[in-house]
C-alpha cells in the first residue's frame, strides 16, 4: 500500500490528472455559485424581499430604517385582507417606480368614509389598535370600492404625514407587491405585523 504524498516530481501523467481534478473542482464550485445566485434572484423576485422603511408614515407601528420581511407570493393564493401591512407601487403620476408601505383598511365592496376625524368602513367606526391618533385631515372622504380596489392608510394619521388613499384614492390590486410579515431589523424591534 502506497501512502506517499505528491512531491511535485510526479510523472507527467499524474501531474495532468491532478491538473484535471483541480479544473473539475473549480468548475463545480463556479457552477454551484451560479446556481445559488440564480436561485437568490428568483426568490427575491417572486417569493420574498427585504424592504427598508423610509419616513414616518407608519409610526407608531414602523419606524424609519426598519427592515421588513415581505412575502411576495402570498397574494398569488389569497387576496389582501383588511388590517394587513402591504408594500405597493406608488400610484401617483410622475413619481417613477417608487414603493410605499401602508395598511389596508378596506377591501373590494366596502364603503369607506372619513368624517369628523374618524374612519368608518361599511358605516361602522373602526377601532384601530395600531394607531395612536384620530385622523387629522379636514377633507372628508366617501368612496365605494370597486372590484380589485383597496383603501390604504399609513398608521400615522397626523396631518400630511402619510401619502395614502386620502391623497391618491383607492389602489388597484395589481399595484400591491406583497405583505410585510415581520420587522427583521433592528433586532430589538423584531415582531410579527
């Protein structure tokens, strides 16, 4: 039994075999890295994403620079529900491709009213545990949501603190990118939404 280690003085045939094994190993690692990169891109495009909160429109629930885990595939199997925090494309004209984080407060078929600083859905005043203030807008809202329309608000209801359906109206279903499931970062803010 030969337990000798390569010395570098091996015959040319053995050197060629070692070189060939080295090339195969490098090729295998390169292929694995390519496959991993493709999987990450596909997962982030179609399954989940990490989003960063910018601004104060969702306070007190979310804060500037919080990182959210966003489930992008959930709405392929179910419709958005009242109370869910979602990421959506800003429907405002002339803003380019920007994203907003908002809470769904009404779903298709609902009647939404904002009057006397209160949110009413289907004639019932909403008790919203996730906000700490009455709506501070002077402009009353009264809208009936059509098929595939959602009414979204920021949790921060102070005057002009949230760009939401009070400003741009109901949003279409196809503008909703995914559901924010939990705060991932910073660790001391980690919680399910």
